[in-house]
């Protein structure tokens, strides 16, 4: 019987196949770990921190613009049950202003 000898090219082919399998397994494992990390809350917090760090001035400008659009609320509403109080305060303030500007100097 003749013995079958493994040819060097066959050994080299198996070595390349095993090396490719190991490389493929490492790549798949790395991808899986990265995927799991990107789904984690830690990644979300880190990403939000990095994004907001560069967007602070945009948020401040938008906030200032929205504040400028706000209109002041009237102090007394027509249906306000305390309207008499606000009217009284307004009349009293007018009297004080009159006394400070004119009455005080006439005594």
C-alpha cells in the first residue's frame, strides 16, 4: 500500500481556512459587543453629553428668541374675582404718585 502524503498546498489551505474562521469569529464577536454597547444606557448618556456639549449655544439662542416672543400676561382679568383689589392698588398708587410729584411740594 502506498501512503498518502499531505501536500504542502493542502496544509497551507487548511491553515488559511482556520485563520479565516478565527478572524471571522473575532469580527463577529466585536460587532456583537459594539451592538450591545450601543443599545446600553451608558452609550446614550455619553452620546447625549457629547452632542449637547456642542449645542449649548444653539439652545441658549433659541431660548432667548422664544423668551422675546412671550407677551406679558395682564395683571387683572375681566373674570378675576380679585379685580376690586387690583383696582384699589392702582388707585392708591396713583394717589401716591400725585402726592409725590405735586402734593408734597405744596405743603
